[in-house]
C-alpha cells in the first residue's frame, strides 16, 4: 500500500492507548492478571488522557510532515481479530520510507 501526498489517514487513538500486556495484581495470596488500559476507564480515567492524545496526534502529524511518502509493509501486518472488541485491529504495522 502506498500513500500519496495529501491522502487523509485516520488512526484510532483508542487502540493506541491499550497495552497488549497484562497488569498483575495480588489478592488472597493469588496472582490475578487482567488487561491493562493505560488511560483507565470509568471513574478512574487518567486525568492526563487528553494531553497524551494530543501529543500522539502531534507525533503522527509531525511524522507525516517529515516523511510524506511512506508505505506499509503489508506482508508484515499482524491483525488481532479476537473476541475482545477493544483490541481489534493491527497489532504491528511496520512502515517503510525512502532513505
């Protein structure tokens, strides 16, 4: 896939704030793993979430400004299509650009 200049590209920032790892918690001398959501959810939502999202948006915009001609190495895209709807989409997406 090749993206020509001025092509609109939409990335889901919701998927960027999910960590593929697990948070380990202890209770009753047992280890419990559960997905770790970096910005939290509900009443425990991260206060800096909007700042972090703005920074991620700025990072992507600056990358596209500096490297306007890049391609996705489509043969290397890994997709997560499991039952957990919050984790659907690419897990890796290597990019290539001219040097």
